[in-house]
C-alpha cells in the first residue's frame, strides 16, 4: 500500500488526470443508469394503457407521427426511437411514423394524409409550424382541425413545451412526460395566427411573428459559437455597427378584441325519433314563409397607426394560456426605437430567452386582426414560429381556439387554478 501511495505521489499529474477521468466516467454512467430507469418507468405506465380491454367491434386508434430527423442537430431520430417510440407502441395505438426528408415536406404530406385519430409532431418549432400549416391548408380543414394533436419536443427550440408540459432539466424525462401526456388524453385549445401575403398561400403560426433588429441579431448568434457564453452579446454588439438607430417603419391597421363565444358541448345531443323529424319538416313546409328582416351591417372599426420601431412582434396567448378569458385577441408589441446600444445588447440576451416579451416603454395593442403595410423596397425577414420568411405586406388574423393539443394534466390544473385566483 505504501508503495502504491508513493507511486501516486510521485506521478501526481497522472494521478490527478486519472481521478478526474474516473469521476467524469462514473457521473456519465450514473446519468445513463438514471435515464434507463426513467424509460422503464414510462414504459410500465404505457403498458397499463395497452392492457386495457376494448370491445371487439372497436378498431384500434390510429396515430400518425410526423418526425423531423434533422431536428436537434440530427439527434431527433435517435431521441424519438429511444424515448418516445416504445411508449407509443406499448400503449396499444396503431402507430404510423412519417419521416420528413427536407424542409417543407410535412406541408405536402398533410395534403395526402388520410383519416387518423391522433396527429403527433416529433420535432421543434419548425416542425410544428409546417404540420399546422399543412393541416389548415387542406380543403377539409374544418374536419381535420378537430383531430387532437400531440407534441413531442425534440428540436432545439420548443416554445410550446413550456405551455403544455412541466419544466424539466432532464431531456429523457421531458420527452417521456410529453409522450405519456398524449396517452392520458387531456387537451387544451390553442389559438392560431393566419398570416397571408399578397400572392402566396397563408402560413399558420401557434406562437407568433417577429420583425426587427433583435430577431435579425438572434439568427446570427450561432456564427459566434467560438465565443462560448459571450456569443449572444457578441451577435447583438456587432449588429450595432450598422446604421444606428435601427428603425423599421410600417403602417398598421387593426381591429380590437372579439368576445369569446361559449364553448360547444363535446357530446352532440341525440337525434330525435323519425316521427318527430317528419312532424317538424311538415310544420315548416306548411307554415307561412317568415318575413326577412333586413339586418344592418355595422362597419368594422379599423384603427390606423404609422409606426417606427426597433422590433414589432405579434403573438398569441398560448405562452400564458387562460382557459377562462372572455375575449379573444393577439398581442401586438411595438418597441420604441429610442434604444441605446448598451440597452440593445443587454436586452438582446433577454429576447433570446423570451422572444415575444414586451419590455417597458413599448406600445402594446390587443387585436383580433391586423394588416401590416411595409414601404416599397423593404428588406429583411420575418420570424414566424422561429422560421424565416421574406418580409412583405401581410394580413394577420386570429383563429381563436382553432386546434386542440394534448397537455400534461398537471399543467391544465395549474391553468384552471390560476384562472380561479
């Protein structure tokens, strides 16, 4: 023992390196072991759903999964097959996995999709935006938009996961919790923005639209990867070398919030007997035709605003969902263009964490519909659900409670509890 200790002391550099290596290896192996325990517990919970008896006349529920293998820097396929796929197959669902090969393919595949009971999106914000756009572009979107949608967060940016699932620092736990939430069946209605240009087909977003300097600087953050934790500040600092102050000018027309109609009952009333329906039809046929009362069409009260801003954002209420609100609207945030370079750099880091945050001193507008007119020759890009689109004049329309997404039951309880308070 003395000889071993003497050798370790004489070679203290190698000893220190070996201890560090063994410590790191042990921590890595322990993390892998904990991940396997999480997967096993999730599979056992899913097996309980798969063991439930169903009538012989009832077919299995069909689930169509749209998987983007390129999400999370190409790791999404491995993450899905390790953490989510076993849970879905053990649950008793008839699962069909559709893997996309290129950007925009999900929109085309949605046009050809046949009837399904569940739609599951496995990817990030870009995959969600593609699937929602393809779904709502269908000619029969009124029927298909009633299909519940599940979201398995596998991408670099997964904004919806903050609304639908509890926070988790462990990626495996986050993915398994999201997959199990689909099996539990709790859903929440989410708003959708319809964004339509002058010529192209509409694009649909569940988070919002951004146009301005913070968005442009945020796109370039990855270029400064070699600066480590300073890359965000560096991207915003170097963007101030352009013409300053950076102003984005436009004309905005908008309509105010709309009153929320009562929710439709999930179960339709039973159909009356045949003799009752015949009696009603005969009574309507022999009755004198009702006199048509002309209804006055009230003109829409559009508000007009000329704006000059460093950034404009139009966001849904999905980030802070309120299930009991009585009005439907989207938030328009017009940030002041009188920002110093130091404030721009500091605020840029906050914008990376919460892109649609509306800082103090900004003009906030609640609207159900708006038209954004840009001057001729305007350059730059929009960020629609973190996807880049060419900047152009657009009309943005709110589609309230258009889609239903599966969520963790705990999150739904928190939303209802917060609304009561």
